[in-house]
C-alpha cells in the first residue's frame, strides 16, 4: 500500500489504530532514522492490517458505525505510520492528542544540498538550504526558492548544485509513492485471532515489552481496559505519582497470580471477571491508599524520588490483600522495607524473578515485610546498616541521597534561605534543588576541579549538598561557606541541625573541607541508621526453600525426582516396577532423616507433569492418582505410616501439575517386602545415600539401625 494511500485512508476514516495498542513512543532520533532510510531508498519493513466488520475499541474519538462496512485496522507499523503522518501532514493523526504522545516528532529539517537531517539548530538560521521537511511534502517550498535564496545571499549556484537540490526535493516527495508491503488478516478472523497474531508478530522482537503484549491480550477480552487504566494514571499523575501502563499490568499480575515474570498468565479470557474485580479495587481504593501511604508516611512527594518504581508493587499487593486496613505498625514495617529496598537496590536487576519471590511472601506470610527485610539482609551477608564510607564519592544520583531526602523531610527540615518546609513545597519557584554547601566555584579554585578526578568526586559528593527551594538556590550564588552558613544560623537557629549540617564554624573553612565531609558522613550514617531502626521493630523470619529453587538445586540427600509414577516413557506403557522404585524411595527417606519426592519432574529438573500417569489410570485425574498412590503406600507400609509420615500435595509449575510427597523420618525401621531372583519374598532395608536410595544389609544394616533408631 502506497504511503500516500495510507494517509488518505486515515483522513477518510477507513484506517484505524486499535485501542489495545500502546501509544506513540517514538523519539526524534527514530523519526530521523526513518526519513533518512526512506530518502536513501532503503527497505523499511512491512505493515500488518486486519479487514473487519467487527472492530475492537479504536484509538481516538471515532465510534464505528456498522454502515461503514469493513474497515482496516493497523496492527503492526503504527509507529512508522504515525511518524510519517506527522511529518508529511504537519499535524497529529486523528487518533491521537498531543497529551497522548511521549514526544512530538514534527519539525524535522533537511539540508537539501547535503541531505543532512536534523531538528532545529541555531546554525540553520539564515541558511536557505535548511527546510522543514513538511514544507517540501506540502510543496510550499520548491527547489527554485532555495536557489534564489542562496543567490540573494551572494552565492553563485552551479548547475550541479541546482541538480543536487532538485534531486533532494524529488527524493523527499517520492516518499509518498513508496510502498509499505502489507500483510493482511482477512475479515473472517475474529478479534481474538487478530490479537493472537498481533502478539505473535511482536513477541519475537523487542518492540513491545511483555507487559505491553499482555495489555494487548487483556484489551481483547476487555476493550475498555487501556482507557480505564490511563484515566486512573492521569489522576495519580496530577498528584505527583507518575506510573506507566506497565505498572498497572505488573500490579494485576501480582494480585491475581502472585508473580512478576509470567505475563502470559494474564492472556487468557479466563482472567476477565477477576481482572475487572481487581481493577475496581485498585481504582476505587488501593492505588490512592498506597499513594497517600507513601506521601504521608514515607515522605515521597513525587515518583521521581523513587529509584525503583517496582518496589511499590509488593506494597500494592499487600494493601489489596489487607483491603487497605493496615495498622500503624504494619505501615511502619512497609515503609521501613521500602526505604531499604531503595537504598539497597532490591529491584535494580532480575526484576521479574525477585518479584516472583517477594510477591509469594506477600501473599502467604503473616508478617511479610519482616521476611522481605530479612531477604535484603541475607543478600548483603547479614548487614544492612549504612556505613559512613558509603558516602565517599557518592553523588546525588546515588540511592543514599534519595534516602537522605526522605529522612530530612521526616525531621521537618526547611530550606536554609526561605524557611519553607522541604516536604510538599508548593509552586514552581519553590521546587526543590540540591545545592553545594561549599560552592563548587570555590572548591574548584581550591583544587577540586575536573583535573583531579578523585578530588572532583569529593566536591560533588552528596555530603556536600543541602536541599533548597529553587528561588533560594538561584539567589545564593557562590558565597563563602562560612559567611553563608553563619547567616543561616543567625536567621534560622535550627535549620542547620535539621539538615544535619555540622555547626562547628571551624569546619566551614575551605581548608577544612575534607574534615567537614568526614564529620557529616558520620552524622548522616548515625542519624539514618537510628531513624530506620526506630521505624518499626521487625523480627527475622525463616523462609523455607521454594519449590522452584529446590528443583533448580537438583537431587540430593533430601530431594529426589521421578518423571512418572507408573508410566514407562521409553516403552509407552504401564510399568509397575516403577511404582516399586517410588516405594523404595519413600522407605529410604523414612529410614534416614526424611525428604521430598517430586513425581512429574525429570532427572534434569524439567517439569514433565502428571498427564501420562493420569491417562494410565483409565483417563483419570488428580483424585484418581492420589487415591492410587495412597493405596500403594498403605499396602506397602501400613495405614499408620501412611497417615502420620506421608503428606501429598499437587502444586502447579509451568502450568503443569506435579505431585509433592513429603516423607517424615520413621520412628522404627521400615522394610519393603520384595521378591529375590528365585521369586522368594524377602524384607529389604533401604536408606538414603547421597542423591540415591541404596539397599543396606547384614552387619552394616544392624549398625545403622542401632545408631538411627535405638
């Protein structure tokens, strides 16, 4: 389809972008690369469309009328098409408003002689070769206009120069006649099929995140979802809490599926009712409650202050679980964990896996934030206290500065010049800035400039920062530190102490700058540690190893895997000898210190599931499998052993069901009666040895039994 035809179809309301797609997110650099490629005649990819009489929710204000007949939906390629529309028409396409796009890519310029492509720069002024590319598309500027402008500026333009300029005009205008190869989904496809194709097309690349693809799937069974989420995000944004749509998807996954990695769990239409119910709670109460909790108790005035926004997800999940009914002590524990999650960078790496781990704790523990704090402590080898040495060379970008800012707010600190509280200041002129206590100009003159990297880091260290309002910072200038701080102490006697700035005037001398830093580092570390410890009393909570971690660590003295209970994978039939092997394993664990047998897990840790065993039981299910396994255990070991020493459960892993058999240590030796080579039945004694179950006999068995049971 020609690009000119694509734009005409958009104008004529024949081509639309579905609401389930993300917004326009291209940057100016992307627009530059696209136009540069097209001028050079390079391939620019295909577009994916869907012809349908039953369209999904559409972006923009157009409402589909059945009298329109089949319309075309743009499923893949909207970033390129939107960019071209904006650059060719000089306007936004009808399906977007300016507030809905992250960056306005209009205003691109081209040098019609050199074919350089740039957004406006001062060097373009008074140079007639630089034109807005939109003016060329609209033919409001012609090659002759450029030549005339150059001649009026005193340049003699050769015939070759004229040809270059004319060729550039032709190359730009020729973009309208370029084709986008179109892959088309026919009208026979339904919405679900179209979204599945959209997902498959995008899943292989990096264009869309897993959360964005999940949101597209959600929009298939709940067409208004994206708009509902965006409306709430706009409300939160107006109050300083700026989240993206991804954040909402993570929150839904956290609450519905207690995880942060497998977005596919949200794809199924089976989630429809549950997602709507959870969203109602998030929209009506939970998100506002969390925002107020962070602002009122954690002193977070804006999400810009948070270095890892996904630390809010466990808080959202917990508040939803508790129906926003948290005690003061609960809130203090949440805040304490939040602070440590930020300063210790809990979610800077391996975000999905860490959310999986943490959200399971949030969903199941009676004291989740005690345990989550212990996780951070364990990750750091048991120590989470802040050391003065951590401040050395750390600039304001370090998480320590974010923590310090919240701490100073909690102390009631005020701007050193205006006396305005640094917590929730109002108005642009009173926006917070982070000023050098020792002015950098003075430090530079004293040898702390960029020519000495280590000393320059000390000059920029966050320990040399005070929090001021913008109006105060602009008026402060490069006063000598002693004069400046003396004035602050005179006008606001408590201001320096509230911002934890040393009040010893000897330390305000520039020759004592590094002593000032050492003194303030200790002040900050001591005050921060005391504050954090005093927020709430938390207790170390032991955490059992997760099933996933258990499998990842492999078989050992306490864990064994069996791919099946009775189905022989190689022979493709039931093999009752396999059941005997499982009974030997149970006996071996019972005769040792107990253990865990996982049926449905291959030797290498792959999750096989129980479907083969289910089918072997006359098309059975979990209930038949459980009854069969319990009967085997009773017949082998007796009713008492089965009731007191064995526990069965059926967890789901990778969307497959496995059987977890927990075996407790036996109180007396456990034997299995098995036939020998001649067919005679004999009692055999098995114990766990490393990652296998071994038979023990003779004096060796007698010695073991005496030591283990007597």
